[in-house]
C-alpha cells in the first residue's frame, strides 16, 4: 500500500480504477480506517470509470499519528469554546481537509470529486468550502454541520460511540462481540451485515491498526471546530447530500441542515438506512454520487 507525504505528514492511500478517469476522493469517518469503505462500493465506482482514491485520515490506520499531542482534555476543550477561546487541540476539521488537498497535490490531481461519510462528510464539506478551486463536486453522506441546535444522537448510539469496549490486546473476543453489537445499533434494523463477515472485518481492522487515542483526538477536532455553517455556506461545487432515514448517530436533521446550508444542493434521504453503507444500497449510493459528478460536467 503506498504512502505519500501530504500537507507535511505521511498518509496511506490506495488508488483504484483507470488512471485516466476523473479523480474521486473518498474520506472516511471518525476513528475509521479507509478499509471501512466497502470493497464493493470502491469497485463499483472504479468500474464506472473514476480514479478512486481512499486514504487513512491523520491519526488513524497507517497514516501519521500525533503521538506528541497526547490524549485531549475534553473538559478544557468545552471550557475554551464556552469562553470564546481557542480550544487546546492539535488540529481541526479544516486541517484534515487540508490533508485531502495535500494528497491531491501529491498525486497530481488539479481537481477531484469529493465524497465523505460521517466525519468524512464534515471534512469534505470544509474541503469544498475552503479550497473551492480544487473540487469538481461534493457528496456528503450521513454527515452534519456542527449546528448546536440540531437533535442529538439516540442514547444507545451515543453510548456506543463513547464506550469503545474491551481492550482487544487482552480480550479480543470481547472486543469483537462489542463491535458486532455496536454495528447492530448503528446499522438500524433493516440493513444488518452478515455477522461472520462483520467479525472478520473488525478483526482485520484491529490487526491493521489499533490506536484509540487517535479516535479521541479526531473527536476533539470535531467538537473544537464547532458550528461550521458559515464556512460551508460558501460552497459553490455541485453538491448532493445523502442521509439514512433511520440513522441513530447523526439524525436525518443533520443531512437536512447540510442541504439547507449549502446553496443549490440536493437532498436524498434513503428509507431504512442507518449510519452505515449497506451493500444492498451500494448501486443507489453510487448513482447519487453520479448525480453530483454529472452536474459538475454539465456546469463545466
């Protein structure tokens, strides 16, 4: 797997599809490695002719770890925000967006279609807002704006987000059990993954990289970035917003607020979809991405 220096830090990435295809950058969510993009999803986009690039965000997977920053002090982060001070965090969502631009620079992509899921959607939004000349189109999936007035996650989803489960270095089976039960909550009742396949995926991700403090620093970056509506209201790229109607972690109001904030965007709420990328919806999700890419071509 290639590693490249982007925005001054090493990032691990993979590229799929024809080298001559339009670049399409996939940005994954909170604490999630690039392996969380379903292989079938990546293959579908590559098969449609895009040069698909997926990568590990900073502080996760095989990309650069900010070890020197240590664990974030969340009470101090909230205290700083409430007092109007700069939160004590090593980076913000904007810095993670700059990583994506740096990766494009390193790969020689002048512009790209940007697709982000969950926190990756936030990163993608900031990338489109802060680097408009680099973005062909934007697809924001199961994400939000940072608007503090929006409804929170369901209690069971928030509990699983904050409770990372047993340490797999001492209780791997308990860790996998926790991951499987957590996925059941996040996925919603209608699009559950095969348990054996899910368990194998969780084990593979653990063996690839286990770095829980990176999750904490990424969460601190989201909190410290606060309400991003004033920033993302500047987005001019053709935008499609996709959300699951049964998302327990980021309620559909997050997608609705994203749509309202980004001028000219489309909103597509998918029935029965939770906070996941279910295999039965891969073709639908790719079709929606192509609504954004087609608009970009039409407006070129």
